[in-house]
C-alpha cells in the first residue's frame, strides 16, 4: 500500500479545519500518502438554472488536471453539488479509478436544524470521502447498511453507516490497493 499518493484538491469554498482529519482518514483507510493543492475557481461548473455546481464537470476537471501524477485525486469543497437526475449529491467518483469529489455542503448538522456539532461534521465528511474513494477502487454499493460503501440517499443513512468497510469490502479494497502502480 505504501508509496501511493492521494492528492486532495481544495476547491474554493472549503472548510480548512476538515483537511487534517480528512487526510488522516485517507492514510488510515487506504495507506496513502496525502498531499493538498489549491484548486481553481469552480465557476465553470455552475448551473444558474439549478443554482448548484455540476459534480461531473468538477470531477472531470480535477482528474484531467491532476490525475496522471497521483494514484488518486479527491476534490474537496463546501459548494452544493448535483448530478442531473438527483437534487444533490454528497459526492461522486470515477469508477474507472482516478478520482472522486466530496462536498460538505449537505453534511452540516445545522442544515438539518440540529445544534452545531463539529465532531459529527468531521465524521460525516470522512465517511463520504472514504465511500467515494472506495468507488475509485471499483467497489460498488454494499448491501450492508453499516458498511461505509452503502448508498446514502439522505443524512440519516450517512449517520447510520460506519466509518469502516465491512469485511467483504475491506477484502476488495485491500486487493485493489495491493495492485502495482
């Protein structure tokens, strides 16, 4: 596992206090070295009709710009993301490897009229990042609702799942991670 690097592309707006715990989650779950770089202004991906940013356009851009030099890239932002058939997404991944993007916009407890809880916010962010990066290792959605690879259609499902892979998904992830660069 060692020697592979995940580049976290910080897409403006992002929450600086989440970078360290996110980086640690990448090291712990995947054994990757982690680097960060400032990303470009996401205005090119903005949809005025939806008042959201295209997750697919942003993901494509970061993979194109940074993917060849790193084992994986993770776009990280606090802007509201969408894909055409959904109202919003927590994130999106390139199933062929390469990269993923995660937004913290829909992960904040305050959005759901709850009291501010930074620890919960961090946990949700790590779960979604691990989930999306799991897809880059060709992991599919898991039927085990406690597995980090289970599909989350709403925040309650994010909160229910664990921060870790189930036994089967861990085996699949480890097999993918053992492949040479």
